[in-house]
C-alpha cells in the first residue's frame, strides 16, 4: 500500500506500467492527477502511449483530470468506493471525460 500520492506515482505506477504495459494500454486514456498537500504533486499518466508513460506535471493533454487532497487520495486508495462520496462532497474534482474516472481502479491495480 503506498504511503501517499508521491509514493504511488513516483514508484509504484511506473513499475506497474513497465510490468503490465498491455493492461495499461487497455485503460486507453490520458490522466492528469493534481494532488494537493504534503505528499502530493502533479503527474500525467499516458496509457495510450506505446509503452505507457508517466511524467511529472500537467503535460496539457489529459482526457481526464483528477484533483484531490493527499489525505482524501489516501482515503480513496484504502477504499475504492470512497471516490463517489468524495466527489459528491466536492472534495474530488474531475475535469474532462468523467467516464474515464471509472477506469481509475484498473490503473491503480497495476501498482499493487
């Protein structure tokens, strides 16, 4: 289990993309994660690239952008069902294609 967003996106997701590139490409989307607070940061995950990539910062080509605090992000990692609740509370913001947010668990699962 990652300790925070930095651990997930700097270490675990890159390993998962390398290990399971075909599964990442099945997600077939570009995400930008903007996680605020201590342990947060910004990353762009491109599951359409061959091989799939992750880069620090907003690369400006995301189809779905997720904005959340690091504390709420950790809650989502511990309980995947918490995302909807956080969304309706206004603590999780989604820009772009909201249907792609439903595929996020597939991306997170690569990092396990």
